[in-house]
């Protein structure tokens, strides 16, 4: 999950306004961020599916079951992201179209 959360910080650190010579590096960074975001999406999907399935059964789970299943879900989400769910291309296209955001633009105090 730490790697998945670092995708959000990677997204903020990607420079979108580089000249044409940096497009390969920028595209590689976008691809990495897109893969992490897809992995995070898959993790959340698996987590909600598991919570729904567990709420429909009366089985008693032992200590550590939730932790183990959470780790299992994280690994499965990485496998799904490696194979691709189809979101990576859409995320990359969106990131490449997004204009550069300056930190000064978001300062409300001027």
C-alpha cells in the first residue's frame, strides 16, 4: 500500500511542461504513475468485494485473518496492474492532456 500511496506523490512531482526532448522520460513517469493508480483502484475494488462477501457469511475468522487478506489483496492488485485492466492508457492520455499546474496558481492568499 505504501507503493500505491507513493503514486499520488509521484503524480505531483511529474513535470508536465517539459520541452520535446524530455517526452520519453515524462511518458515513462506517466506510465509508472498510471500503473500505480490502476493498482490502487484494483486494491480498493478487491477490498470492497471482500467486505461485501464477509458481511454475507457468519464464519468466525481467526486473529490476523484481516491483515493476511489485506496483504493478499495488495499483491493481487499488483498482478492485475501488471497485466492491465485497461485504465492505464486512459490515465496516461489524461495526464498528457493536463496543462502544467503552478504552485502559485493554487495559493489563495496571493
